[in-house]
C-alpha cells in the first residue's frame, strides 16, 4: 500500500484526514466496542483548546502499572482480559536482562484486528517498565490495511487531547521509507507514548496487497 517516500506522503495525508472519537485516557488502548470506525473525512485533528489541555499521565496500560512485579502484572492481565497465568507466554529478552509476558487478544478495539500485548519487566529490579501492543502483519496474516490506518488515526487523535513536553513531541513524522512515527509524547515524569506504523520495502501495483503487510506498534514506557 505504501511505496517509498511517495507512499509515505500519501499515508501522511490518509492518517491526517481520517477522524475518530470516543477513546479513553492516554494510558489505555481503546476498549472493544468503545469506538466506531470513522465514516467521514476531516483535515483537522480533534479541536482541543490549548489552555484546556491537562498533562498526560502515562502510568502503564489499563490495570498494569509501571513498577509492578511479575505476579502483579499477571493479576492485571487476568483482571483486564480474563487470561490466566497459564496462558501467558514468558520469554527472556536482551540476553536475559528483560522478561516479556505475552498475550494474544482477538479484539482489543473495534478496528485494527487481533493484537499481541507484551509486558516487559526489567530483571534487575524485577519491575514492569514497558508495554508494547502490536497489530497487523506481526500478529496475523489477515491484515486489512485501511483498518490499521484507522486504528493509528484513532489512537493518535486520542493522545493529542492531552499535554506533553515540547521536546521530542511528534505527530505523523516519517522516520524512514518503511516507518512513520504517528505519535510520540512524554509526560512530566518523562514516561512516554510511542505509536509507529511500519510498511515493507517491497513495491506493489496492488494497494490492497501492500496494505496486508502493515504493522502498527504502540508503546508505553518508563523511559526509552
């Protein structure tokens, strides 16, 4: 769907013009049935007066909070998704310096399709420091490109409603031919939200086929 610099320029326009509403607080991905797929186009982000914006508070993902132990994260997973600890995949990362707790969720919100949620604990302190939520090609072979773009738009439009530090703040910034930084923001404690959209290098004359290779990655982190 996206080809080199021309493709990303088109993507930037698509992301900017799709409009979504009804999302929860910035440290939560949308709940299933909490949003509707946009049916109208707009060239504006949601109108939020600058003076009315409150500081973003990025403290984790849903019931999982930064600083939790593995046991506490497993309890949060059970609370949020009704998934028992026996169904949580556990992996060592970064040569044993990190531990990942991974779950697969069929539908975390109404668009985007299935997702993998990865809770990352730093092994030295044994505490939660990051949560990644992945949609698209890295999760399923049945990717609908326009749904991934809509999900990216919905999330970004929710995040921009809050206030962030000016340094490193970014919206729809192309990083390279294969990646666009849809949103990046830091709260007062330097905890971050990072939302990026990735596309393969391969070119195709069929936009629908290229759309099947899109990936969307949302990260909440104590630090980068």
